């Protein structure tokens, strides 16, 4: 087998192949290291994330993800228990989150200080709505992770046809603090404001994860200094060096009578080799697939070209000393500024006992918005590192006016196609469903297949792709517990 792409999806497919007894495969990735949007970096101070930086505790529907976490040592004991026991070193330390508003830090990121009685009532009404959507019924959950375990009916499809912001206003929920909060959540997970996100996707963000049922409060997450790099690095180590080829780009894939022929180029040398395989797992972004894989249906090619991707930029700020703090809650792992264009920063050294002390590394996140994504990507590429470094300092200035005096180095990374945006209509699109099904020996394992980019979705797509292919090659029926079509 050939697996094209070594992000969470491709690495999860490889992990599942080995569990199914298939070890004759190769993983090719164009980056110099595996991990995709879940890679980790580091310097002499600390490791830090180069993309995704946390994983919520998996729900019971994410059964294979729990098995993976058990393999990686993140779950101690039975992964399928009602309340798994997680490794203490990976559970985010307190304080977890705080919000700067009115010049004062508060615990948590749901706005609390200065709310009117009407605004407080709308916050309560919103969370009561979410609680109702979270409940399991005999037919399952309306919103689940992976998303394909969700109960998708006429009500769900109706939600998919309007934006999240529009739906909220239709419920009589129009307070500015509430809309800021849900907008922040959508920008965080989708790189997209609530006014552009499908209402189904927006509600899925809040209702799919039920932390209380998993043995912890709903906001507890797993994290490490390198973000989700501990997951991809652990997966890569289990695959083995010979089967994982980085700096290798798959240029062309075509079907043959016995399987597939692929042309894989070594980026360093420029040499291209021809790889024959019985099956293909495409774990790269879907917009690339029609440019590489011959013979895809026209509808699939059109859908892949229509996917709108959110561009992101990140900055890792190395601090040699700690800047003075605004009053209120002490520095947390995740630090958010109300009203900022950006998403704030996370502290790479937070899990240490000396987390509040410098030197340390803060990772700043910013999704580009306000114009079509193609224009935003051109801006992303056109601006130099100095521009984004200055922007990071400027966005954090309301909390730290003299931050530059405490920073010794700023490293930046750009993600031009960081994540697919779940715009209204994405859920029911027939072409997306074609990618979810694939062909018996041509499967798609990227989070793009789900329509939005989170670790749980990429993992589920990778496992589903590998299970379908393993079943096809061995002449058995796929395990229905790991097959996801929606």
C-alpha cells in the first residue's frame, strides 16, 4: 500500500494497517518531518507547537482514538472503560484558560464580568440549548465525534443550510458577548467566524464533546509543550523509519489492472521512482487529489476545487523575562484577549512546575479573515516574517504594552491551507460523501473528508480508510464500528 501524507490521517491509517497485520506499506510526505498540521518544534528553551496544540478527552464514540492513546501511554488501564484514566503529565495543568476584558484577567474564556442581566440570561439560554443537543437518545447523539457517528436527519440538514450566527439570532440570542464567544470558538476550531460557519458545524463544536460523560469537566484537554506533536511523533515511531519517507512528493497516481502505479519524487535529489501498490490511501488535502490521481469523477474534482481553506499564521515568542501582568487571574495555559483579531497565546512551559517563570515560549495564533481565502493566502505569502512578528506584538499589546522588551526571538510559521472551512451546505454535499466512501482500494483519509479539521476527524478518516482497504484485500467485511461514511 502507498499512503500519501503523514499527518494525523495518514499516520493513523498506517497504525491501523499494522494492527490488521498489513506491514507492506510506504508513507510518503512532502515535509521534512511527519505530522502535518500537528507537528512540533522547539528551541533551547522549550518545545512548542507548530500547529494543533491540544486534544479534548475522546468521547466513547472515538473508540479507536482511545485505543491509540492507550498505545501511546496516554491512557492508563482499559481504553474502553466508561471513564478512562489519563496520564497526569498530559492533562492540562491549572489554570487552564483566562480572558482579558476591561483590562482585567478573569478565569475561563466565557465572558462573565460586566454582563447585564439580559446578557447573562442569553449565555445561560445558549448553554441550556447545547446541553439538550448533547444528550444521547436511543437513536444516538445528534452531534458526535467522529462526526459520522452523529444522527443526521432532516433537522440536521436544516441546520447546515444557515450560518451559525444567523441561527443564533433566530433563537433570540443576539448579545454581543455571546456572539464574541461563539465567534472565538469557530475561529479557534475552523479558522472562520460564526457568520460563515454552518450552524450544524458550529453546534457540533459545542455539543459533540461531552466531558462530563468522559470522567472530567468538559473543558479538560490533553496537551504537551509540542502541542499534538507527541501524537504524531509517537505514531511515526511505531511505523518505523524505512516505511516513512519524508521529503517525498507523490506526483502522479493511476489505476492499473493489478492496482496502482504512483510516481514519487525525492525532493532533495529530484529523482522520481515508480511505486506499484495494491491500494492507495490519499491522506493529503483533497484539493490536491485531482491534480495527482487520474480518473476521479468530475463531481469529486469540482468539490475538491470548491473547498475553502482558512490560512493561518503562528508566532513562537521566546521570552527571556516575564512582562508585568494585568490584575486578575494568574497566567494560564491558554490566554485570550476579548475583541482581538487573533486568538491569544498558549504557554509552552505551562506543564512545568516553574511555568510562570521565564525563560519561556508563547505561541500566538492568528487566522486570516475579511477577504476571500485566495486573497488572504497571497497576503500570507507576500508579507515577511517581520510583519507577522510585529503583528503578534501589536495584538498582545493590550495585555503587555512592553512585551518587546522581554522577547529575545520570534519565529513564525505560515499555513496556507490550514483547515477546510465548514461553510453552509458542506454536510449534505454528495461529492463530499463520495470522498467519504471512496473506492475499495482507493480511500481518502484527510480531515477534509469530514469538512473541518480536528484531530478526532483526521484519525477516524485514517482508520476508516485503512480498515476498508484491509478488508478488501483480505476478502472480509469491514468492521462496522470503524467505518464512517457521513
